């Protein structure tokens, strides 16, 4: 199975399917990522706040896979938005992973009610990490339309991706449209809505019709929208299931049926980025 690579606005590319390690215990991360590599995944998404960057780095170094065939993402801890703190945090990420570079580094949350509302200087600081070659690309996560507009207007630097909550119950169309309007690709976290969308009659019916699982149908819906997805599982069989989504397509009627189960803002399962102010 070949995973498509999508072009980013800085001239690099990103695999459309990846593997997420949110809530993977640190002492199980290296083994879990090694299994994902064995299944065929080449794109790994972690974060400073997940506490498992060390295990990701261990798996990368032990894999024997050429580094240019892997795509590794991490994200800035919410507690380190001030420029000097962000620099130290990124130094720690590089030390944790023990890699020459990472492919993508994100601001994890905008936190507009903290740091005197200043996430622009944080974004400007991330550009330094591209300049010194330690990351190839930078992006954001959980940014709303106004957050995107502001950092682009004030710095002139456009993120390559915006990683947002998105799934059939919450398409997050406003943030998605704002991202795409700027040439920013959308990464979908919680792409199957923490499993809640898998019992939806429309999803189940499409899965039965196509001889697929509901998870494969939900992930394929993302792919056909152009989203980048990285489902997480610690079970090899589920990893394999989630990987097999590029050998079938959904029809227009199927896409419309899944779009129809969107609950709008009530479908959001995670925090609202305009209000979220958590620091670990």
C-alpha cells in the first residue's frame, strides 16, 4: 500500500496518513512505533506534552529506515510560549529525540487568553528553527480563523499545516476553510471522533456496502476531503486496518451521507481553542 504524499506550501511534502502517539505510555512508545513502522507507517505525530518524544526517537534510530523516508512531527508545550522558553523547549525536543532534524514542529494551542494574548512572538520564534535547519517545516495546531489571520498578517510566514479536531460529527468547517484559503493543509486529530462515529448508521451502512470497516470508511472520508490523518492504536491488527484506506473510494452519495451527520459545534469533543488555557 502506497501512502500519498501531499505538497506543502514551503516546497516540502507530507505523507497523508500517519501514526499518532497521543496517550501512548512513554515506556511503550518505542515498541509501539516500531510496530507501526513494520506495518508500513512512515509518518509519526508526537508532542512535548505527550511525554513520549524519547521513545519516538529511539524507534526512529533503531528502525534501519533511511531518515529521508520518515516524517516526524512534534509540538510546543503550552507552558513554553515565551520566545526564550520556546527555544529551550525546542532544544529539549531535539535532545529527547536525538535526531539531526525533525520534519515539522507546531504550536500546539494558540492560548489566546494567556501570555497577554501574544502567540505571534511564539510563531516568529519557530521560524528560527527552520533557519537553523533543525526542522524543515513549521505549522500550528488548533488555530481558528482569526488566529491564522493574525500570525500571517503580522509575520508574513504561512504555516504549512493546521492540526485541528475534525471528524464526521464535527467537520470543523470554519477552521478548515480558513486554513485552505491560506494554502495551509488540514491535519485532523481525533479523526474517528474517539470511536463515536463508528456506530453511526450511515457509516455502518457504507462500510457494509463496500466490505470495509466503519473506521476505514471514516478515515477514507478524511482522505477524500484532502485531510492528513494519523489514527492511533496500540494493537497491530487495528494499525493494519487503519493503514488500508487507499485501495477504495467513496462515492459522492457516500460522502454526502457522512457529511450529513455533522453536528456542528455540538459535535466538538475537545476544548474550544478560543477558550482553552491549560498549562501542564
